[in-house]
């Protein structure tokens, strides 16, 4: 029988505004809180701290819950850098699209979350989030998603109208096993899905469905300074100085600029002046010697520079940067 404690899952709940996404996310969260409480009680009663060692006994959420069991407050700054405390548990993130929207694919926060997915299994972490449309999820996050749950409020259906349902009382969920984790067969293989009706009225008082969000906070731009190690020919670390760190930051900006064009203007040859103007827009210091030092760097990473229609242009089609 499937046991979610044995897997590190990524679940995305999708649906239009008012469809029941937050209700289902909260139902799943309350189930996990009760599960964790039972495990912790058994460990205490049996005096066995390592009983069910793989059980997910921690629950974090980015919204408050008025429930007799409380999740831990999710610290987004520490989550995106995957600090050590995030292990053996579930993360519930309402409106996760604020970080993983494909229109903001170059956001360092999204990149770090996607990189952190690689350590989820080792940390025994699962992630459940909600957003309006799965099509808005960035490509890398979509490929990592295991389960997509589509929800629909039944109050406007003929059955719901006939039974006098109010919004949020009863909703339908359609579960798509995208990766094959639940059933052993990915959705692309058999096109099978599973439906489940859930009742939201019983938890109406457990959370605020009209909770307001700070739009400016949701739009926070993260800038992450990467660690820099400079190695000699023998693989030994050379002491890192300011110039080395600055060079690494410039390289990161250049990579992001290349990714911008690969994503938004694939296959096009970009005028060199336009490229460097975009790099400055993305944070490049105007004072550096672009033409000599960083023009050569582009050549080193495989960017082709040719003259087309009398203009120097860069070709990024075969370049791979991260």
C-alpha cells in the first residue's frame, strides 16, 4: 500500500479563484499534523526516539492555521536556501506560484528551490503548493512535479444548486499521477486519473480563506551571492579575494542575460550592443571593461560572434549555462 512517508513528493493543487485549493491544502495539512502527532506520541510512550525513523513529523506552512495542532511558520528566506532544519516533514505553500511562475523563471529564488528539489529525498521532505493554473508553473518545476490535483467547487453545478450548496462546502478533486509515484504508471502512459470529493465546511473556521497578502512582499526580488572557490592547477583552493567574488557575480549576470535571450528570443542573433545593454539592466557594473575581458569570456563559453547585416551579433543557440 502506498505510504507517503516513503517518498519525497511534490504536489501542486490547481484551480480558479474560489475553487477550493486552500481548503484541500488545509485538509491535507491537518491530516499530516495528526499523523505527525501520533508518531511523536508513540515515540514518547514506547521511549523509542527512532521509532518510524522515516516518518515525516514536521509540518511547515506559509499561512496561519486555527487548529488544535499548529504547523511551524515557514521561513521563506531559509527555505529557498534549504537550511538544515528543513528535513523529515511536509511543506505547505499556498500560492506557490509567486516563486515558481514561468514569467519569473530567472528569479534566483526559483532557481534555488529547483536546485533544492535534488536534496528533498535525502532530507525526507515533501512539498505541497497551490496555484491557479499549472500552465503558469516554470518548466523545471513542472518536470519535477509528481502529482497534479485539479479542484472544482460543486456549488454551481446542477447537483450543487439542487442541494443548496454554498461556496466552499463541497468540491471535487481530480488527481493526476504525473510521475507514476502513486500508481506505478505515469499519466502520460495510461491517461488515467482519479476523482475524490471533499467537504470543506468542517474546516471553515480553521483558516482565513480571505487572508490578504502583501503584493509587494510577494514580489520580493532575491539576490543571492554565490560562494566562490578559486582553484589552482592541482585542485587546491587559492585564497578568494574581492576581485574573484566580483568576477563570479558578473559571470552570473552574463549567464542570466544569455538565459533571458534563450528563453524569450530563441534562435535569434542578438546585436552585441543590445546584449550588453540588457546585461547592465540586469545589474552589470558600467565601469568594467566589457569589450576586452568579458567579450573574451563569452567566446570561452561557446558564444559565437559574427557580423550579420553589418552588425556584430551574438549567437547563443548552442550555449548551455545554469
